[in-house]
């Protein structure tokens, strides 16, 4: 029988203190023609935001979509988020719209390494289809006109309240909209959604840090967690590093904000965090056997308190640290702050302060 810890990261569950937020969202349908959609993509009136995956359809999939329009068959609607610049950010429907744009252009996909593009001839249709093997230019004038004037139902979503940040086009509602529209029947975990919505260098940097063997050993994993709960812990540590006194609950929103504001992961704080994280996980891995487990499983609040204290300080010698760590893990004040209300602002700040006092300053 497999050890569960080798498959899933077990973390002592924290109470979700995320408040219920009621979004005031304006939803307006529209029926733009395919010709207009292609023009809007060219003019950046419609944009493919960084959190969307690249174009991945095969030419056969795109061909069947074009045939559906030519035959007058229904095509699933697309969803846009209206950002602060009045651009339409694609939430769902990129593959469909880009397929149409490419067919109008006459070439499938983007240029390859040599600067060449594949001619877009409809492919993979029924042998009886009159459209098989044709480019847009080879269609009859009637069919070209029909395709240009075909409409695609679009749902335009604008967040009114809470008002999106003026300096960031991505409103908080996008996280929740993406969660509901792009799960494909599979329940995505919060970090998986963050990786999609707030895509940037930070995604790969967090994965690199998460793959450090000593970190995986601390968590009791033989390989990274499939639900990325381990990556979320790295994000949590980065978010609090040199920033914990500014923390505001709920934790879920704090982590979303951290991802949103650090997509490039190029700030001085980010560059300081990388070597400090490597230093601390190697130190803890060498010193403590199965740390941060006041019970059987990882207590993320205990991990956070100890590691943030060490991340911001010079590590003591191993013997001193072992003694102080054991003292901290039996300290009633600290224990009370890793049990209940662990993501409350005052509890979190006091927890890190207490860990720092005991581990770094040697306070009784």
C-alpha cells in the first residue's frame, strides 16, 4: 500500500476565514460578427491576457469550427472581462476566436523558428464536405460573406464593486470567474487557479524553489504535491517575507494579491527571498527530523512562524537551534497561535514575533 504522504501533502486544516464578498458585476451579451472579432484581435481591442494558455488547437479542430459556422451550426459562446482600459480580456473562447482569425489570414498558427506559417486549408472534415481542403480565398463569395457575417455570442463581464484596482486590469472577480468557467469538470485547487490567472515568471520560480530536495524532505514528500499545496506554502512564505507586519486577512486574498503584484518575480525582495529560502530549508532539513508536526501532519502556521523568523535572520548554530526549536514547540504562547484563528492578522504577527524571540533572540 502506498504511503499517502508520497502522493498528497497532508496539512493540518486551517479554518477558511475568507469573508463572503458579493460582487456587483455588469453582464451584457453581444453578437459580434466574426470579421469584427478578427479586427478587434488585430487592434488589441480584444486581448489574450497573460494568464491564458497559448493556442493549442490542432488544424482539424479549427477546421471543424469553421465548418460549423459555414453550416449554421451552434458554437459555444465566449466570455470577456472588460478591463479598466475598456479592452476585452478573453476569459474563455481564445481557441475559437484565434482559429477564426487564422482562417481569415490564410495561415494556421504563428510563425515557426524559420519564420514560416502553415497554409490554413480546412482539414479532417467529412469526405463529402464541400469545404474540405479549401482556404478562405478558395471559398465561394457567398460562403466568404456568410463566414464574415456569422456572429458569435459574447458575454461581456465588468466588475463594478468592489472596484478593481486602478493600476491593475485584473479585478478580483476574474479569479472566481476563471474558477467557474475553466475547470472543465475538474475541481482546481487555489494555487492551480493562481498559476493560470496570474501567469508570469513567478509561476516557474515558485516551482523551482518547491523542487528543492530539502524542502520536499521537510514536507515528507517524495515528489511535488499534485494539488500544489506545497507551492502554495512557498508562495505564503514569500508573501510574508519582510512583509508580514503588513499582512491583512483573508489569507486566500493575500496570496492572490502576492501573485498579482509579483508576476515577474524581479523585485529586490524576490531576489533576496530565493537564496534565503534555499539556506533555511537546507538548515532545517539538517537539524530537525520531521519538523512542524505538533500532531501527525504538517502545521502550516508553525512552519510559517519558524521559517519567516529564520528567513529574515542569520541562522544560529545547529545545537542552539535544536534546543530553541524544542522550547518553541512546547511554548504555550506559540502553541496557542498555531491552533485557532491562525490566519487572523494579530495572531499571525504575534506568532512570527514569538518565533523570532525564541529562535533568534533566545528569549525565555
